[in-house]
C-alpha cells in the first residue's frame, strides 16, 4: 500500500466545503504565495517547527542534535537552519513540544482511521472529506487510492487546489471527485507571478477543462487590499467565471494575519502580510456585491 507525506489531518472543518468535514493537508506546493496560511506545507519534505514559548530550558535538544544546529545563549534559543536537516532528534526528546516535526508519512489505512471518527457528523451535515495542502494534486496517484476508500465509505470528496499541475493529474481522479475548491488569485499574469511566483495560464486553462467536463466547482478568491482587489481584476474574474459552465459558488477569502506564529516557528519572513492592514470588510462586501449583481452566488468564507 502506498502513502504520502501529510502535514496534518484536521477534524471538524467548517470552511473547506459543504457541511462538517475532515481536511487532509498534503505536503508540497509548486506555488509560493506571499500570504500562504500554511507555509509548513510548501516544502515536500519534513520540516522542523519551533515553539520556543514552550521551552523550559532543559537543553535536551542541544545534546540530541547531531548537526550542532541548536544554539542557546543568554538571550535566546534558536536553530541554525542552514545546518538543520529536520532529522527530528531534537523533537523526540522535547517533551514540552517546543520543537516539533511537521510531516508524517501515512498510508490509506492510517488516514481513513482518522477520517472515520466523524462518519456520523458527515451524514448529519452532508459533509465529508476535503484534500488540501500544499497542493494535493501533486499526489494524484495516491489520491486515486485514498479517494477510492473515501467514496466506498459513502463520504463526499472535495479537492482544494490551486490548479498548477498538468491536466493529466486531474484526469487520474476526476471520476472520484464531487467538488473542486479552485483558487483564482489574480486574472493578471504579472500580478499572479508577483503573488505566487508562477504564471496563471495553466491554472485558468485547467479550470476551463474541468468546467467543460461538468465538474462541480467552487471558485475561491483570496483578496488582499491593494494587491488583487482592483476593479480591473474583479471585472476580469467576473467575465472569466461567467464563461465557465459548472461553477456553483464563489467564495471570497479576506487575507488575515493568523499565520504569523507559523512563520515565526519556521524562521520565515511574513512582513508582506504583517506590514499591511487586513482587508477591510467593506472591500469584501463590495466585491461580493459585484458578483451577485452579475447573477452569481458569492459569499465571504
């Protein structure tokens, strides 16, 4: 039985599709969004996360580290990332969990054991399972196996994707998927490259193909004020989505700063988000109104 590297499995998810869902977060993403809320999932590998507010100063990690990557001085405790290979020795001896490893190799049985815990909730709420990340479509072969187990249980299967993969990856699992939660971050290629590091042509082409096949799609648009909230971008998105045949909803997602602690735990810069004000509710409301005025079902998520 095959497996995949999983960042975490989140039960009782209410914002990842219909009803109460269990969301499985896969590791690895081809995009590097400046506002990513799950930066620990970008790397396809295991990664050390530090939570030094929990540190009790026992220094067990210092002795356990084979690479001398951990430093204590009078003022602080830190990791030399250039020496750390996320082997996990420090995390194994850190009982306060000030150091943890993100990324666990799981097979279908292990994941299904966690998913099955809430089968009654799925039935009551018309919920199910959402595969997210990172980019779950990087794991289409494994999702074929996992998705088959999910469908056999009678749970709905949603895929949360940015769409930046060859369409053949979608073709491997299309018959199993009930709904795609599909990100469109910007209609402007230059803005998209600025936000994610990649062009948007493949993303737009893939969602067109999914729509032509009649797949149920919820478009998700993350919005950051003064980045992708322009009238030009929203007008282009409305025109594009109007051409799609099977979009049932547009979710508008205001960018927030709740991931700050994650960035600190990974020693990553988050100033692009932290130095900006959070997107004003009025901006979000006006964008939603634009979509509704054009006959679309739109809401904040």
